C-alpha cells in the first residue's frame, strides 16, 4: 500500500483502477444530450445550488463518514463529486426521483396488478398518480393507463341475452363484430399509420348508405365536417411513430333496448392511450394522446327494416381527443411536443382529465380548444 504526504495509508493502484472501472460501469455508456425538459430541470438545479440545506451534497455527516488522513482520498472524493455532478447534468431525473420518492412510487405501480374489467360507468376519475415523465422504455409511466389492459384484451364482450325482441344469437354476433370493429379501427398498426381501414369498413352495413358515403368522403377528403378521426385512429408516420407495440385500452360495451320493438342498441365506450415520439433520428420525448370513443350500433329485425344480416348498422358516434392539435382536420393525430412552436388557437377553459370516464363525452365538454390536466 502506498503512503500519502502525511505518512498515512493511501489508496493502492489496484484500488484506484477498480474504482475507475466501477465508475465507468455505472455511467451507463457515453453521455447523451439531455432532452429539452431534462435541460430545464438541470438549469433549475444549477440555479438553486447555493440554496440546498446543509448535507444535501457535502454535509458534515457525509464528510465525517468518509474522512481519512491524506490527500489521495481527497482526490477520490473530488472525482466522485465531479462524476455526480456530471450525472446530474446528463440524467437529473435520477436525483429528482430519489428526492421526491418517485422511484418508490414507480416500483409500487409496477407491482400493482391490472385493474378489474370495467362493468359500469365509474363514479369518479382515476386517483392522482405521481406525474412521472414517460420514457422510451416506460411509455406509460406516470399514467393511470399503466394498469389498463393491453390492446384487444381491454375490449371484453359481455354475455349476450335477448333484448327487445332481438334474439340472443343476433346480439352475440353484433357484440363480436363490435369488438372486431374497434380493433380494426383503433389498434390495427396499418390503420394507425394512415392506411385505409378496410377491415373496419367491411363490417359496416352497406345498406346504411348515408353513413357509408360520409365515411368514404372523410377518408378521401378530410375536413372539419368530414374527419376520419371521428371514427378511426390515425397518425402521420412522417410526423410521429409509436413507442413500442402496446396501446392501453379501458372501457365497456353493453346492450339496451332500441327505439322500437325489434331493435336493440349495442353501446360502446372505450378509451385508447397511444404513446408517440417524433419520427426523427434520436427523438426521445414521449407524449401520450388519449382517444375516447362512444359508438352505438343498432341491431334490427331484417324482416322490418332495411338491414344486412351480420353487418353493423352505425347509429351514432362521438370522439374526444386529448393532446392533439386543435382546428386541424387532416385526418391525423397531432400530439404536442416541447420543441413545437406555438400554433393554432390558444387552449382555454378549466382543465379536463382525459382519464375521467365517470362522465359522458358531451358532459361538461368545453367549446373550442380546451385544456387537459394530464396525459
């Protein structure tokens, strides 16, 4: 063992080499340019460095536990401090997570099992969770959707029974077709990338000519009064791309008596959560868009009404888009990112929770461009 200037025990070359190797392994590879949000957090940390309480970085207890005679140890401590500051600059969330308890909250969320299926309208919005930022590795971090079902597993079909003169068999077939429609219109990767929703359209009743013609016009020439986003979820692959393959889904379907004897309404109310990132090399800011859909398909006796057996007759549909550009009707989702310039109308009104399924889409909906409380 070497000696220091005060004849105290120093740090051997072997120990020094071992420390440097461990420090390199802990660095997680070459530092990456922090995101705009990370840089903002870092600047806030730098601005308040003179305001930390004693002991936050170099308090008496820390020094007392590590103090030994000699200068070599002082050099080691300096390297550790510099490495720590570099890590804060590159990944400030590691320090922030430790201080705020987010790391523990995140682990608790991972250990929590999936929510039970939704069988009735909730009485309240989901409880608040720690507003943790999503990442490429964990795109649903900080979202109630973390405990929602994945994709089609979130669309559960209720048990079929005869309703208002419509047989159990017809109800069962419509329920199956309704799920297939939701999957084809909101989860099919090709449709999400903007391709024609052929499978979803094929499930609709061609005798419902007014609805069919409107949908065809919407797909061919999107606009304010004929936007395919009202029924199909799509994004522009030149603008954004999905993070991973999972879309989180929660909702329910049920059956009610129709307006007349021999009619039944199959009602759908589902929310879909899409994590997206800019379609640019190195993009790492994840934003989520939440799409909620309320759709009604009417089952009718073909002996009384002009319907096609085995097809879905579209009666009503409504959509709520959370985190997509206002006043843009080109048939695509447009989530907002930090680096995007301000454009379009200024959002106004009280914030709305897009995860709140305790009310219908139209209940308390603001006029124009509203704001959301979380994504």
